C-alpha cells in the first residue's frame, strides 16, 4: 500500500493518511447495502430470473470494483481532476446525447438512461454528476473574483446546465435534474455572488420546475399520487402504499433482518430505489435513526472539510467538497423522502446503499477524492504546525 | 475598498450557516415523517393504519384439509380410504392469454377447450383446472410459473375392494361428502373437520410464514364394519359368475353371522367401479340387498309351518292329502307339478307343495299366521341406518279372503328385502331367538328376544334340512361335510302394469348351516335368469352351496356331517399312523 502510493504520487508522497471518520461511515453504509440488497432482492430475483443470487452476485462485484476505483481516486492528485474537468464534462455530455439515440440507449421502466458498454450498462446521468461538480468548482474558482461584481461569467455555466437539463429531461431523469440544480444553486450561493442574482436564479429555477411538472401528465400524476397514495393504491400509488406499509410494519425495532413481508413481491424491485423502506421494515425506527444519523455525520464531515478549504482559499477544493456534500445530502434526502411519501416518486438511488452499479461507482470515486482532500488537509495542518 | 474586497474574498460565514440550516432541515423532516409512519399512534395514515393495510394484503386464514375417516372390514382391511391429492385451481381473471398454449399442453387439453372454459368463467376468480393429481404431476404444471395458478390439497377417496363392495360402501361427491351408501349414511361420523390457520402470504399466494393455528383440523372417524372382506369377495365372485352364466338382470347375496346378528357379506350385481366413475351406471348404485323388495315366495313356507305347529292343529306327522294335485279356492286354482298324494308336513315343505300349503293355511287363523310373519321381522324396519332401506310390506286385513290367505302362506302379497329374509331365517337358525341385524362392529349389546319356542323352531329346522337332501328341491344347496337347512323359491316377477309376468322369474334360496349348530345364514337372490334354468333349486341353490361352504371354511367352523369319503380319509390316516 505504502510503496504503491509513493509510486503513484511521486511528488505528493505520504498520502496514506485515511480519515476514518469519513471512511468508516461510508464503509458501514456499503455494508448495510450488501446486507439489505441480499435481503430484499432474493424473492424478486427468484421470481424474475429463477436465480435468487442474481443481484447479490452483481452487487458484490460492483462493491469490489467501487472500492478499487475509490483506491485509485484517492491516489489521484486533486489538480488532475481540476485540469481535466472540462473535457471530462464534454465527454459525458456527448454520452448523455448518445443515450437518447434510439437503438443505442437502453430503456427501462419508461426511461432511457443507459448505454451498453462491453456488457456493462453505463448510466451517464450518474457520471455527469461527478464531472459537472468538478467543472463548476473549477470554473467558479477561476472566475470567483469577477463574479463578485459581474454575473456575466455565469452565462457559460447556465448554458451547460440547461443543455444537461434538457438531455436529462428527455430521458426522462427528473430526479437527477433536480439534484444537479440543487447542487449548483448551493455552490453558487456559497461562492458569494450577489444575493439579487441568486434570488433571480432561484426564482427562474422554481418557475422552470413547475413548467416541467405541468407539461407532462406522467410527472403530474406522480406528483399528485404521492400526496394521497391511498386513493390510487391499485394504480399509480401502488408502489408507494406498499413502501408505506413496510414502514408501518417496522414500528420501533423492526420485524428483524430477512423477515420483511413487503419484499415478497409486494414491493417490486425493492433493492434499487426502495431499499430504505425494506430497511425500515426490518430494523424499525431505531434502525432508521442510526442510518439517517450515519448519513448526517458523513455529510457533516464532508462539509466541514469544505469549510476548511474555503477558509484556506483553496476554492476549487472547497467548492468541490461542497458540491459532493450537497449532492449526497440532496440525493439521500430525495430517496428517503420518496420512500416515506414525503416527496413524489423519482428514480433516484440511495448513495452507497441501493443496488445500481453506476451510482455506487460514482459515489465511491467521489468519496476517494474526499478522502484525498481530507488527507491533504491533515498534512497541511501538520506542516502548519 | 481594498479592505472590503479582502473581507468578501473570505468565505461568507452566514451563507454557510444558512445552507447548513437548510441541509439540517432535510434529515429532520425525514425523521418526523418516518416517525409518523412507524411509531406515533393515532395518526390518520399512521402505523396502525399501515399495519392493518399490510395485514389485509398479506395475512390470510387458510383452510387445513382434514382426511375423511376410513371404512374398514371387521379385521381392519380398508374398504374406503382417503389419500391426499392436489387440485390445480386457476383464476380466470389472472391467467394471461399468452399462457394458454403452454398451460393447455400441460393440462393435456386442447387450447380451444381451455380458452372456452376460461372465457365462460371469466367473471369468476376460481375454477378447477385439474383435479386429483399426484404431487409430482401438480408440481410439473405449477413449475410453468403461469400467472393465476394455485394448488389445493384435497383428499381423494379410494376403494381398494372396488366393485366387490361398491353399493355397500357407496361413493362420495366431488366435495368429499357422502353421496351414496354408507358414505352417505355415516357422513357425519366419517367426515373430517377442516381447520384454519393464519398465515402470511406473498403476492403469489404462497405461504411465507405461519402465524397461528386458528382451529386445528380434525380427521374423520374410521368406520368399522362387521363385513368380512374375504367372505364378501367369495360371495361377490360367485354372484357375478352366476349372473353372467344365467344371463340374469342382477342379484344379491346376504350372509349373516347367526351368533351375533352381524352382516358378514352383502354383495350385489350389477356393480360398478367406484374408483372410476366415468362409466357409472345408475342402476348399479343400488344396494339391492337392502333397498329392493321381492315377494319372498316359497321361502316363507317354513314360517307357515311354524304357524301350523304353533296353532296345535298340526304335528310333524300330520298327513295332508294333496291329490289330485290341484285345489280350487274360490276363483283361483293352485297346482302342484305332479300329484304328490298324501304328504306329512316335512313332505309338503321339501316338495314345496302348493296344494298342501294352501290346505294348511286355510285351516289356520289368518291373524295368527300374519303374526308369525310379523314376529320374524317381515314388514319391520331393519335399523341398519343404510340409505334407502326398505321396510317391506306385510299387509293386514280385517277380513282375509281365502285366496289372499292362501297366497300369503306361500309368500305372495307381502314383500321383503333380501336382508329381511336373512333376518327371518336367522330366527330359525337361533331356535326362535330374534337378534338385531348389525352392520357395524362393536355396536354394543345385541338386542335378543324370543319369538318362538325352541322346540317348534327345531322341528321346522329339521324339516328344512330334508329340503336340502337328495330327494328335496334344494339338493343343489348341499355342502360337503356340512349339514344344511334351507328353502328354495321360484317367483314370478310382478309386471309393470300389475299382475304377474309368466316368463320372468326370480330364483331364490335362503338357508343356514351347519344345521346341527347354525353359524351362518345365507340368502341368494337371482333376478330374471334367462338362460333356460330358472328354478330356485337349480339357479340359486348351487350358489348358496359354494358361498356358504366358503364362509364356513373361512370362519373355521367344524364340519357336522360325516361323509363317507371324509371318514375313509381319516381311517386311512389312522391306519398310516398305526402301521
């Protein structure tokens, strides 16, 4: 490990200092993910493929691959990401366009989000999160001083954001769009642009959100059915009511690991977007508190790291960490909100926990970068002493 | 300006705090929402509501099938048993038309037939697609994973003795309830009580978890019959052979145990295979031995003799002049086949003389004669509990016409089932004691009543024994090594429009053996023998002989007749020992 890291980082050596307060919570979440996917996918896999271990095998593979990629991103200096963020983003945008091409993009459950690359299904909307945050951090760090008085440099960011949004909504992947918008607004807010610009942008975002929602009956029905799922429990509200029943069955301490009834085909595909509902059924409110607490702690650690870098005037690192923190926070919130009926149904995974190889890979690469920055911070503190 | 700018380049703390507040509100809102779903009571769509909704969807009370009790013979040999089988049921609303081809192939019916059935019942949510399958066959169909198919455990009735006991045991209907025979009569005793258990099911109605036993299932009780299956087999085999040989319409054999009043065998022809009802003939369902009435004819003559002896007007040695072989009573003439001349009572009985019987009967008090018939159980309910049991008819008149009285004396104008006839002969066999008929084992105390003096009975039995002799009409009923007492009968069948059919007969024989110490009563009835022979002594008596001999052997009854060959054999043995 040490020799490898010194080889990879001939200039910035000694980067083996892993911040356990970030790594262990993430590892805990990944472990729960393996357990919950095992528990929730068995019946469904048996029903669909007559092979109960179908998703467990795949998920285990993705976990191993993700940890490997986390290792590499941990050993990649941050300036490399900064340097290549724009080409990386352009590459992802091109792929996002390719997803939409008929015959190439793979459609599932009414959304065209995937392309097949050597047998591996690539979900570009997950990868674009990483490249977009890196690009925004890089761009704002470069133009920060100008932006404080002049909003003009914001125009390219918005052009790119609108292009990405347009492509995402065509898929459709409304959830990723909302998530990217939320992350962008958070970074802009912290970047220090004038409040009136910020308010105008926020207003624009809210208006366009509503226009989008109104424009599609499919989205509208999802939004309305979540408000009163029980009136449509046999049609559009089916999945949500089944998820809510899972929560209700859980009560304080849950029905016990593996004892969920709702995963027995009542709640279809529980291992992807509704793994939290099954978790809540099997571990109860007590388990939910521990899980939410773990996410809060992890995100708090990332944001406090961001705070450190911003104060150190390393704006790229600061904005990037802020973006990753708010992205995790937003995505976790949306997934848990959807599961518990607080938010309309969206196809967003739960970071580190859900099945879905792309989400896990991207989350782990980001985490590798966060760990790298945490390690850098410790070193600079030691140097400072 | 420079200072200001320098201040603004550092991270704006209040914005960071504001963003943090926004972010903190997210998990809090989640926790509050989840708390409503999981732990806070009395919320409209809260935990109680959700748990209830979950139970509505997944908790079911399902039935536990209970097997029907077995029907056994006196030695515990099974006559009717229940074996678990699988029914495949389908929900026509859930079976997709794309699956029709696969499903019809597995069910071994044409695709069109399946489609027609599913269309016909498309409003229903439950139809039987295949019934009474073995576990392996059922799983082969369920393995297709066709939507809307389920399995149900049922019990199929199986009758090991098949047609041999078919009418006696009866059959059950498609819901495992008694439909005919003892299955119907003792349905309440035999039927199992289905239990209920509470389970959790998945969407496919498969049981995931047993919650509790609501009501345990109770298997039905076994029914032990007095029937001896070995004797039943012998009786049935001989009956079937005879019915075929004489091209008869049908027939019955009843065998009683004299000591206990138990029915040892009750066989009928025509019969059916209760295990395969596709070719079920309604006529074959009747347990003729209990349900069908015949006019007993000459078989009642011993009871007429009893009445004569009891009246004191006649003794065994009393001579009756039957010449010239016919006797005109009012408008009717009674004829003997030949002029028998003077006959004593034994002769009247063994020749079965109409003239002699008529002369005796007309000297007797009609009411007293009827009373004798009544005492041996004619016209009296049997109490077997068997469905469709016939009481028979024993008419009573204020004024008896001489013709009515005379015909009554030789068994016309009254009717009885073969079982009633057997019971009446049982009274003779028991030397005047009447015992209740029993079809079940261990039915408790046998009801015994004396209806005749032992001496009178013995006298009549002695007369009956001479019927079954080389010179009597019943000589074909003789059994090697055993003495037999009995009586033949050849009856005209009643025509559909009234009156008697001159060409249609019923051949009968009733008797018991060993005559010195009777153990079994056997009644043989052959309906419409049409292969030339029709006399009871020629058709029914040989069957009696074979069946009764077999029964005596099976019961290990000691022989009471020393036939010459038997003595010789024993002598030879003794010689062998001594030499």
